[in-house]
């Protein structure tokens, strides 16, 4: 079977990258394979335009990562909860970053859904994507009810997810144990390539 050009390019780029890394810092990858000690957990959007390691100029091993559609942290999502638990209780992460971004397709879809049916009981989500985004759509409806412009949905979403993380059983447990772990809310601006801290950091009380 002839290999697809797109996949072949990825493999070729990877081989070149590995060779360049070994030349620049001999033994780095071999040493990294023994353990990871990142201090940051990045919970962000799956959007291909927001690659956390690239936009922060980080190296392999610097950032523990969980990404999904519209950077959600559902309190009942075992995938996100297991990542958070492993990061702060076993890996040694001390900073949890919840990172949204401008021009988010998930947020735009939720804003559109909220505007199409701003009042009355919402229809039951039918697809996996609709179910996943249902809490964000409800947040958008709330903003509409308050007369808030939908341009603030991305930041409101980040604030809501920071609160969800801080209220999780995982964070309550690690804070009760005395661990100094902080949860932060950031937004990445696609147009400028800059990260912005929203100033909603939560730490142990």
C-alpha cells in the first residue's frame, strides 16, 4: 500500500526532529524516557491552532496535557478527572492551566444554539458533540438572559471551567492534604499569538 503523503511527511519530520534534538543535546531523549517531572498541567481546546508546546516554546517533558472540544472540564468526566488526579497527585504538577482561545468553534456553535432558542426548555442534545457542549450552551443562554454580548463567552467559559476544577473532589483532596497547587484561567489570542492571564487563580485556602 502506498503511504499517504500527509502521513509520510509527519514521519519524515519526526525523524528529522529526533535527529536534530540528539545533535543539539545528546542523551536528552534517552534521559527523558526514564521519567517525567512537569510542573504544569495544560487543559485546553483540541483546536489544531493552539499547540501548547509550540506557543510556549516548551520542550518535551515540560507540560502535562489534556485537550478536548472547547476546553471543558465536566465534573463527571472521568477522563479529565483522571488526568487531573494523576498530574497533581502523582506527577507533581503545581500549576493547572485552563486555557481557552479566541475564535473557538465550540464556543461559536454554543452561542449560535443559544441565540436560536434563547427561552424555554432547551431541546435534548442528540449527538455526542451536542451532549459534550450542552453545559457551554447553557452558559451562553445565561449570558443572553443577562443581556451580555456573546463576545464574552470564551472568557466566561474559562472562568466556569476554573471553578469546576477548583470544586472537583481531586483539588479539594490535594488542598486538604496541604499541597500548594494553583488553578489558573488563561486565554490564547489566535490573531496575536499571545496568552493572557484572566486573573482568576484559585489556590489552597
